C-alpha cells in the first residue's frame, strides 16, 4: 500500500507545475465586438453633446475679410438689404408685343412695351396680361375690359397656358367681332411673346366656359390667330383697282 506522504508530494508537484503554465489569451468574439462598438458610439455621442456648445460658436462666426483684400472695412460694407435689392431680376426688363384693337381699321394692332422680367414663367405671363388689361399707351382700343382681373395663370408641361380671368372679361358688346378680338388679344399676346406657350385656354371665374358671348369656342386651348392682324393690315395695303381691268361677268350683269 502506497505511503500517504507520496500522494501529498505528488499533489504539491502538480500545483507547482500548473502555476508556470501560460494562461489562455483573451478571445474576441462577435458578441464582444458588438458590445465594444456600442460602447464606443455612446461615448462619442456623449462627447459631442458635451462639447458642441463650445465649437459651434466658432462655426457660426462670419468670415470678415481684411481691408487688404477688398479695400472695405466691416463698417463700410454694403448692407444686406441693398445687396438683395440689386438682384438682376429686380433691375431687368424685357420688351413685349401687346395686341390691342386697331382704331383705324377692323382687327388687332401691335404695341411694344417694356415690362419687368421674372424668372418664373407663370408670373411673367401674369405681368404681361396685366399690362394688356391696363390698356394702350399710344391710343389703340382696349380689346379687354380694363376692369378685368387676372385670378391665376398656370403653364402645363406641354406648353398650354391656363389663364383664369374675372367675369369682367366678357365683352359688353355681344357681337362676334368684339368677342373674337377679346379672345385673340389674350391668346396672341402670350403666344407671340413666349414661344414656349403653344396654346392658351381662357377660364372665367375658376371655371371652364364654352364661350364668352356665344361665338368663340373656349372649351379647349386655342392656337394664336395672326389672321386678325394680317386682315387689319390688308385694309391699308390692298392695291388699287387698275382702270384698264376687264369687268367680271358679275359687273357685266350689273351693267
């Protein structure tokens, strides 16, 4: 039977040798990596929130140029309101052709006028229409009632301009000629000055109407009608009848 002292000495030897064995290295698993990332992001967020009031003031400071760069001190710099008021749109104007009723012949006549420029097409069309409604500055007749108000102007992607006017646009004279001049005074003015506008539809009081006075169809967009202007000019440009012209059969019957 073995002696008990041998077992004690063997157990002590094992403990002694195990004390010199290397420990296992720390292993990074996926779960530990995720925990470390979350802790890092939380620490970074806390750091940013605590230091933001300090560095934000430096970012919000305006950059002031020295006198050597532009020759102006900060006190001599122009105010912001003056700079905003000197934009190109506020100072630019364009020339447009307005169609009014001719006074010396039947038809429409042109009048050229300078109006303020706007980069927005719908707003530019509204300005031109208001100038047309304001009336002629050279003595031409008003094809549109001066009491008419422009309620709204819209332009579709296909180039159709929808013009919403107040009921005063309906001509007082219910004849077909007066209605024709009113309609195409508006259509021609917008189409001739703005090539992007291919057709124009007139709306009265936010509603689509069939006609203004029962003659011109307004249920669809209209193309410009330059025949009214050409007819007006043909009255003065028509050549006189030659004396030696042979009479027509109708003239012979009259004789």
